C-alpha cells in the first residue's frame, strides 16, 4: 500500500505526466524531454524517480563509440498512464 501511495504522490509532481506521455509516444532521450520539462535538474530528478518507481526503464544503445540512453515505459508505466487517461476522459 505504501508503494502505491508513493507512486501516486510521484504522479502529482510537476512535469511527471508530461514526461510519461512523451515517452509513451516514442522512446525518448534526456534531451528529447526538454520541451515537456525544461529544467535539466528537475528532468534528471523526475526520470530517476520514475525509474525507481518502475514506470520507465533506460534502454542503452551503442552507436559507434557512444552509448545513447533512451527511456521507455515499462508495462506498469503503460498501465498507469492508460488508467490516468481514462480518468481524464
């Protein structure tokens, strides 16, 4: 029960739902989320919180010598976002 309350509190934080919606449309890199969460510090914090809550996961991709990290929704993240969108209809 406490874990569920922690996730609900997280979802009420600024920019969290916008990040989830953007990531749900396509795998997104940190910089891709600047339009929905302009502050780099806040974006970094939100992504870490979402990952800790199990709603998103990092998907590293090796391109040449560089590793690019993409974020994608987990099954739990998709379910929560779908539930919220149903509530908002």
